[in-house]
């Protein structure tokens, strides 16, 4: 093994090392600019082309100023000067409030306990509810989105929470839970869209939908008892109305029937009286014109009405002094 007494024997002298390095740099002096030029040209060519997806548009900016919007496909731009932002305009985005989907797929798990600050709300009748909802939206103007809104997702989150708290605070607990649930969705969507339009955000709200509305777990037993009492009350009211609807219409029908029968009887009596009066007047007029004929006709009509009702009829000679011999006191039955 050789014996090295000094460091120079192992590594060589420093000045010798510098001289070798200078010689190598001089040998590559003509190659470095060429490499730099190739790299710059390659970067320029690479940055000159950009692609836009089928559900996107490309927004071109030159030194930060909007220049143009391009459709899906492969396009050219000025390298190092123009920049492109691809914005999804056909995709429906979704934001969740009061919960987050932790494992989307066939089985979806939710984790609402961590988001009570979003979902815990006070209703108009001073009840507390846990409100979970979603907001779906899309971009209808990418230029407004890029230049007028700094953080679109955060903006929608803040506005949605404020709007939902306002609407829940304007309604009672029963209205939010059941009776006005659809109206709450539509009202929240309209107000959210109105605020975003005032910001010129370029965002269109597709839907706002309440996912789940429940009282907090701490008050659920009391809340269920109140609901059961209300249901019993509604049940009693409905049963009373059922009886009312059975009895009252029947009584009204019977009363109406009695009234109509009385009106018919009165009308019949009036018509009969009018007929009798008209008949008497006609007879009187005929009697004035022919007294004997009229008297005889009236007599015959009266006898025609009376004789059929008589059981036994006897025709007696006017010269007969007594009718007793003609009567058979032991025989029963009729005869002439």
C-alpha cells in the first residue's frame, strides 16, 4: 500500500483542480447556449398548446386581462404572455351543509356530528332544529366567475347558510318539518340566486333541497311527546268532523225535505181553493143565466154522488101513508 504523507498526494493540488475545471468549461462554452435555446423553444412550444375538456370552456387572459373564451378542443395561445383557465360549465357542483359525505358509492356514510355550527338553527317559534341541506349549482358565465368572485365555493357556503337561517327563523318548527318544506326549498333557492346575481357571480343555482330536519338528540323525547299530543288532538278533531259531516248533512236534508213537503202541501191547498172558487163562480154565472136548468143539474149531480154511497134504497109512492109495512125488520142486507 502506498504511503501518503500529505493531502495533496491523495486529492491533488487545488490550483490543478481549478485549471481542469476551466478547461472543461471552455470545451462546453459553445454547447450551453444551444441547450438553453432548445429548452426555451421547447417550453414555448409546450406552453403554446392547451386543451379544453368537453364540459369546459377556456378563458384566456393576457397580463391578467380577459381576451377571449374558447370552446372544447385543442387550441393555441401566445406562450409566456397568455394564460388559460379551464372552467367547467356543464358540470353540476354540490355543496353539503350540516353533514359531509365521507364515502360516496353504493353505501354512503354521513358524518353530521362535526357540523352542528352549520345545521343548528332557531325557528320562528323559538324551537331548535338540526337542518341539513344541499345546494347544487353550475357556472353559466365563467368570465364573471373568475373576475368578480374571489372564492366561489366559500361565497356560496356563507350565503347559503345565512339564507337558510333567515328562512328557518321566519317559519315555525312544524312548517319547516312538514307543512312548508317544499316552499322553504324554493324560497331558499330564489333568495340565494338573487344575492349571487347582485354580485355578478356568474353562478346559477340548480336546486336547494332539505335533506334531513330533526330536533337535537337532547330534546327528541320531549319533542316526540309534543308531536304525539298534537297528533291525538288532530285525531280527535278529525273524528269530531267526521261525525259532524255524517249528522249535520242528514239533518239538513230532512229539514229540507219537510220544508219542501210543507210548501207542496200549501201549494196544493191553494190550487184546490182557487179551483173550487173558480168552479163556484162558473156555476153562479150559469145559474144566473138559466136558474131552473142549473138547479136541476146541481140536484142530479148531488144525487149521483150520494146514491152510490147509500146501502139500502126505498122508492115510496107519494100516496103511501106509511113505509113501515115495506120494512123487513128481521132481514139483514140491502134491497130496493
